[in-house]
């Protein structure tokens, strides 16, 4: 009988080989709502890309389905925690736990596997980062001004590297890197800017370079008047697809195959280790820094029970903490 590690490895390989053949793969966008509002998903083209950002619709913190902590991170973009390539058919789902404060089958599977000392090669397929791993923007592709009205607003599921450039380059900083304020707001029609970046490669080999805001006084950098395209943008609760617990659990397809491949050998609950993160351990996110400049409330940082090691953060004092599970 194959081990759990061998079975998951096999599925990952098959998924990568066959991913182009899937016609009903589920994603994080509500396709019916997208079609209803005439929206399409924007994917950066190979080479130079020119976009302008649109302001997001307001989110009512008291009535939204999203967690308040998620809403409070929202500025130009909306933070997303995504489980990629879930199950043998490679579905993608928003993390129910991180996004909505509900039980998440993928996170539960991560914790179950960690409790039986499975290696990281297995665990990482079920992990979720502490920080968002995608950001939702409403954008307009202004590469060809003649096509702006025809194409209209689009949804950009932005990689973290590009989002950091979008945020970082609009901030005014001191020589020591301290954030002093915001130089301009690219979603404000009076301060609009075109953001340019270069895409190379495909899939996991994709890189984004030459990120910058174009000089608005130049012919290349003169922003387009797109303010009318921000009118009537649908709320994010409608466009982002919130799966059910049963739907995600079924997509995992672990009940009868992988999960049953061997009996769980769990630790004592008092010995379950948790990789945690303190404010002192990692550099603050740009959103947290901006909030501090403009009077945002200091939130107590949550401890993530299914997080992946964040190698792209600068570790100041890394350590593994032990959480007492009750």
C-alpha cells in the first residue's frame, strides 16, 4: 500500500500534467456573477503591462460575510488567502477559516497531518500563509487606449510581489525607510497614475520586474479618464466565490483514499507544535505601516494554525512556539 506521501506526490504530478484538461475546475471567482456584470479576469501579458486601479466598493464591516480583520486590511486592494490545487482535480478555494472565520477542511487536514509528524513535503500542499497570498484589484488595462471602453473594468488577482510594488512606490519614506505619508493615491481621479510592470516566464517561473508608476507629465504616462468605469462596480461579496464546507471537503477527495491509507498516529494534544509569528519576528506589512501613519487601530496579531514558513519575510528572531491545545 502506498504511503500518504507517495499518494499525494502522485496526485500532484498527475495534476500538473493534466491541469489544462480540466474543464470544470472551481476557482475563487463567482463566474455567474462575473458574467452578469460583464466582468472578465485580467491576466498580465508577456512583456510590458500598463494598468490603472479603480477604487473598491465600500464594505460594511458589520454586515459583510468577510472577517473584520480581512476588511480592515483593505485599502487599494482586498486581501485573499487562497488554497491552490486542492484535490486531484486541482480546484482553488478561498480559505474558509482565514477569509470568513469558518471551519476549513484544508486547514483541518493540515493540522491532522502535522499531528502525525508528516514531512513538510506533504504538509505544504495543505498549508496557508499567515499573510495574504493574492490581492484583489479592480483595474483597467490602458495598454491600448482605444480598447478601454470595449474591455471596461477587469478583475486582477494580483501576486504579492506586484502588490508590494504598487503600495511601496506610492509611499513617501525617510532615508531610514520610515513611512512619512502617501505621495499620491492612484485610485483618486485627481492623482491618477498608470502603473507599469514587465512580466516574464509562465506558471511558477513567472517573474515581474521594472515596476513603476509612469510620470503623468509624459505622453506614455498620462493617465486615462476612467472615473466613470468605477460606477456600479459589484460588491466583492458577490464576485468572490464562497464555497461550502462540504464542497471543499469533497474536492479534497481524502476520505476513502489518502486519509484511509493508514491509521492516524497522533501526538498528545499538549505536544502539537505551532509555527507562529509575532510582530517582532517579521517585518511589518505595508498595510500595517500605512495604518500606523494614518491612525489605524493596532490589532492583536492572530496565531495561524495552518501556516506555511514565510521565507520571503525578513526573520528577525525566528522560533517555534508550542501551543497548548484544549
